C-alpha cells in the first residue's frame, strides 16, 4: 500500500536535474536580462527627470535648510559630470529592483518545490517593498530632520554649502543602510522558516535586539541623535513585524502533510 502511494506521489523535482553547463548558461541569460533592465531603467531616467533632475530631488532635503540663493558646490573638476551620473546609476538600480529580484527568482525557481515557491515569491516582493520603504523614509523624513538638527548647531559665521560629491556619498550610504536594515522582517521570517529559532526565542531575545539595533544605527548612520533614532526605532518595530509574519510564512513555506507522510513512508519502504 505504501509503495502504491509513493508511485502516485512522486517527487515533483524528479528528472528535472540539469547539467552544470546548462546552469551556467541559465545564469548568463539571467545576468544579461538584469543588464538589459538596468539599461532600460537608466535610459528612462536619463530622459526624465534626467541626471540634473535627480540631483535636484535628492538635494531638496538639505536645500530646505539653506538660504534661498545658496547652492551645493563642486570642488572636484569632474564632479559636475560624474556625481549626477553616479546618482543616475543608483536610481536605475532602484527602479529596476523588482526586475532584478524577478530574474533571481526565475533562476532558483526550477529547483524549488511548489510549497517553497508559495513562500519565496511573496517574500521577494515583500523584501523589495521594504527596501523602497526604507529609502523613501530616508528621503522624506530622516534627511529633513537630520539637516534641521545639524543646522541648529551651525555657527552664524559658517556658510553651510556642502560639496556635491561628499553630500551624495553620505545620502547614498544612508539609502543603503536603511534599505538593508529594513530587511529585518525577512531575516526573522527566514530564521523561523528554516527552524533555526522559534517564535518564543525571538520574543525572549527582544531586549537584546533593541541593544543591537542601537549599536547598528550608531555604526551605519552619521554621528547625530536624529538619524540614529530614525534607524534604530524602525528596526525594533520591524522586528515585531517579522515575528508576526513568521507565524504565517512558516506555515506557508512547509510541505503539506500528505507530502511529508509520503516522504516518510518512502524512506521506510526503501529501508525495508
């Protein structure tokens, strides 16, 4: 009876193995698709709003705290050309992020079971949304509060006119820091999904994570209280979101009971 059940419920990945060279070809194709997506995103952004328009967008938070006629300065000879180009490339990566994640998903999807696909695909889009949320949080809230805090301590005899190169590097580092830090729910859900920790342990670890969040914020953000709090507090909140989401995704990502029983009977049948 067990043997007949095993025949009816064969491994859905059986016979799908591919040669190593074919995996390399598939990887090459996916990487090319990623490059095509980045090129398309870069061309679209170069047409509108353009490199200058993108610079104006990311400069809005600091210009709001500068005198009306003040502008950012360019100390380097080639900074007026390379800095906007750097901003354009970073914006192209952000715009093409769902496409890049989709190509990564298409590369690994053939090696996943159906119940694993139901878990992985929503997680990919959720991770992309969290990255966008972290960057938007920086642009719309953190930078304005941070520059407002810094301007209060700027002496009246000092003209706050930052160099565009150092300004863009600082802004991009904050974008990356918040985009990565906002992946806390994904990490928590993966830890629970792969049974590395339990939800109860995550709850008991809550106090330690708060300390870790503030240490990470102190390392990744500028040395001002506003930006550090702006990163540490959302990380703590997202930790709670990850615990809540782990309840759902841990169940979605597991094999159905029938498949688990079939796998168990298959192993016992083979041993007999």
